[in-house]
């Protein structure tokens, strides 16, 4: 069974540009979550999508957005990039059945974004 | 609000020794889940072990075990017979119940195994 895949793996952008990152979950997984990892702030939750609906959102500005498609693939977009957006962006999928807290999240390898 | 505290920024352990990584948490929820993840230098987060707040026994997964002390709100990871491949960042994380997939992570512990 293929794991979570993220594309691209590395990305270099300049301030003011916008970027779209893609995540393909494990087959059958309907929940996709996104996290930002930086040396200063650590791992922070961005948002979670389930059945094409954003179910939960972290404390990030509106420049960060996402969506999920009918095949559960998800994209996140960052507009008007800032230097502080440089980070490892991790995507995770889970076979959530709604209320279980045991649902293990499987992470992808991440996309390393550098903003110059 | 949920909070995870990992007080050991880095640890050095001799190969084949056991090591305990500390994790304390704060939550007002009665139902929650605790997770440990390993992050090698490649960046991918690898699930290690899970403990539910209502689980009566401490979780074990191969060389990994979780020392869960609910009253003290601690969930320490124990790695037995450490190996060179265990060198990595280790994160403790918590999730509340009821359809919320959000994980709250600690700051992590960098474990280095010395040959």
C-alpha cells in the first residue's frame, strides 16, 4: 500500500509569490491534515479536511488556504509569501471514522519551502 | 488549551542502553490520545506508539513502551536496547476526541545514539 505522497519535495520562491503544495493520502483515507514545521515555532497545525470540507483550522492568517478533492487529494496554497513562511510543510492522512481518537495519522515526507 | 511539554532538548545514549524520553501534557478533556513520533533527518514523521486516556495498561510496540501516569499527566517513551538507527528527533503529541484530527506537538527531543 502506497504511503502519503507530497509534491514537490523542495520549492524555492521569492517574497510576494504564491505557492501550491499537493498531498495524496493513503488509499481509502478521507482525512488530510496539514502542519507547518519551523525551528522557531515547531510543529503547528494548519488545517484538516474531511470529505472535501475543512473540519478544523489552526491559528494561521488567511494567506494560508487549502482544499480537498473528491478523491481525497488535498492542496494547500500560500499567497503573498513572506520570509517567515519558509518551513517544512507536512501532510498527514488518517482513516478517520468520525469520533475515534485512536486514528493514527500517517505523514508524508514533507515539502521544504524556502522563501527568498 | 492543550499543551505538550518535552523538557529534554537533546540526549546522548550509549548503544544498547535503554532510554526514557519525557513528556508531560495539560488538558481539561477526559478523553484524549497520546502519540509518539520519530522524525529522522529525512523529515518524515514515523508513528511509534499510541496511548489512550482510558487505556488501563501501558502501551508497548516492540522496543517501544509508554510509561503512562495519568494522575501526573505524563507519557514518557521508553526505548529498550537502543540502536544507532534510533538517532532522530522524537515528538510527543496529543489529540482530543470527537472527530478532531488536530495533533498538538511538543518541541521534541533530539536523541543521539553513541556507538
